[in-house]
């Protein structure tokens, strides 16, 4: 498209990014004006578009789209400051579709050159530097029949330096029923075998969860049957477990919406949303997301190690709701992992103190965990709460006369590997007490969702179950009788490119069958 042209004739559905770089206090610094909707031209007096090859490109997450589907488009290249973006039909200036879940530094416009009013246009909300910006675009089901599309962009490095007519690869409109993603390839380095029940059946191939109905809601929880996949890779080696973007710093205080160009993962929000779409497009249905980790950002700790609030600006619940709303649209369940016992970093002292000190743990329960659970209890995309990832990494391997707390059978297994790094080993009694108190608080505040722990390996599980109801209740002096696990989760790792014969998904057996507790619902597991 010529830099003098005000239209995009000859182009397919175009995401037109009109970047209007606006320096301090000058017009359009907080976003492109509505007058730029059709022309896609920055309103900078005395400037013209660059005629050299653009340093920017547009990358789309799929080569086709389906009405009702959500896609992402990424503007890659050098830093830039402002933009306007639309989706347009071929040969017209008519915008279609809507932008959703926009990242920090961007906003939506409702332009009138569109099939329907709404958030059909996105633009910058500040002139802060941006790089590799990912935007989410939805093709509404009521806008079917738009035909082949493409994304078109105008990007400005600064007020007088901008490029127009940047286009993406073309996308064809697929038949209703959903576009297909990339075929899963390879095998992951870690697989989480977690089935939503206390009574699981694991076979040489993954089982189906046919229907998950809730008596309390009287509706089908998800729109279609759920398939638990054992393959860990979604595409090009990307694992299904997108545990974090910025380790321990993805949520709280607005971090979920922040953009950090110096970080290997600049945008947590964009990373998680892309992971959710990749999982959904490849037949997956669940995602584990690490929340507090070691308490780097959430919750807020006092100097003495007590907890005072969920996060510095009380934004944590809303940030997680944003994530869960997006996941619900894609029929993906999110399991929130509170703490990590598999690694001891500079902040692990916070976790250690909560395990050892009942009073400090009580402040976390009352000031952070309970408000968090109350805030998310009605979110249907929340699959459950995982209190701690791989607590065995922090365990002290030692003999105890009580079988519930005796861990000497784990000697030589590798348990306690994280404690080896700093000498902080935690006895099983204290770990079970830590789990019991939080599990009870979660179930009291949020009776709608499951509670679990992410056990490190199949090693030892055939010898003894350390997380039985009785052991958890005993560790809590029977004060928190509801503080037990709703389902067991066992991790497994490959060695030399393959999984062992006792890996959970290879073994035909019923593991630790206990009562089924899931929204007071009926759950049917069948073999494929």
C-alpha cells in the first residue's frame, strides 16, 4: 500500500496498526484519534511515511480463523511508541472482530468503519517504548462470512518516523467448528498426571473425562468432552505447563499487565494467553500457573515475616480473574500453584517461616489466602488450588516413630534436593501441618474448587502415601478436619529421552482410591 494511500484496497482482513508517536504533551500522546480509523494515517503535521523497508513485521498465531475463535498478532522489530490496529476485510476499509484483554500501555477504540460497534480498534494509551507487542483479536460468531483476512500495520518509532502498509500472511476463514492448531510433536521433559478425582485410573494411554457436571449449577461445566493428553509439547517444544513467565513476579501490584522490555518474557499477560490458546488449539484442557512461588511479589510480608495483604495494590484478585475469564473462553482449566518447594531462592525464608511458625501461617491464611479464595470462588475456569509444588524438594529425610512423619524410606531417592542448596530442610510433620491449614481455609472460603499438592515423583508413592487424610488431620491436631486433598497429583520426568516403567501414565493400576469430591458432582472416567 502506498504511503499516500488512505485505504487498504486489495488487502484481506487487515489488522492495521497506525502508530502515532507522540512526544511529551503533543496531540495523540494517549492514543490515535478516531479520525485515523479509516485513513490509518498518523495526524502528525508536516510528516510523511517512510519509504524504506519497514523494520517491523506482523506474526499471527494461525494461518486460518473460525468465527468464535481468538487469535494473537505480534508486532515484532525495534522499539516503537504508538499504534492503531484494526482487522479489515479484503479490498475494503471495513473493520471486523474485536480486541480483548489488551496489555498495559494500550487501549481500545470504537471506530465507525466497522461491521459492528465495540472494541474493534486498538491503539496505544501512552508513548512508552514497546517491543514485540502481542495483541489478542477475536472473530465473533455473529460476524461469520468475512472471508480471507490479513493484518495490516503502520508503526512509528517516533513522531516523524513511521511506516505504513505493513502486512501479515493471509488467513483463510475455516468452517465453523474450530480452526486447528499445530500437530503436537515430540515429548516433554516433564508431565503432570493429574485427574480430577480422588480415585484415579491410569493406563498406558491417557483417559477421557467424558462429562463434568455440577449439581449445584445444573449445567455442563465445559462445552465439550475433556481429553487428558500425555504428550507435553504443544508446538516446537513448548510444554503444556506454562508455570510462569517471570518467575515469582507475574502477578500482584499490576505486574500481570506490565511490559518489561529488558525481561526474557516481557509480558506475562500475553505469554499466558498465548499458552492458553496453544493448549486449546491442540486439544488440551488445563494449565498450572505458579502464583506466590517464594513470596517475591505476593503476598505482602512484613519485616518480621507475617503477611499483611494479598499484594501491594490489592490488584491480585482482579488480575487472576482476567486470566480465568480468558481461560474460560477457551475451555481451559487453570490450576493455581501457591508455593514452590522444589527450589530455594533468596526469598525462600518466607516460605520456611510459614511452615515453621503457626502464627505467621495464620496471618497468611487470614490476610491473603482467604480473600483470594473468596474472590475467585465463583470463577468456573479455576480448576483447583495446588498448595505447594514438589514439597519433597524441601523435606528432611529422617526417621520418626510416627509413620505419618517418617521419611527415612526416601533416603537415596533424591528427596531434599532443594534443602541441599542452603541447609533449609523441613520435617514432614511441619509440611503436613502447613498443607492441612491452607487446605481447610480454602475449602471453607471456596467450597467450589479442588485442592491438591504436586508430588515430585512416582518414587516412594508405591511404598507409602504421605498425604493421607488421617496424616494431614493428625498434623493439624485434628483442628482442621476438612484440610485434606481432593485429588492426588504425581509428576514424572524423562531420563535419556524416555519415561520409566513406573511413570504414572504407564502403569495400569488404581492409585490411592478415596472418595470422590468434586462440587458434589458425578464424574465418569473411561478408557479410550
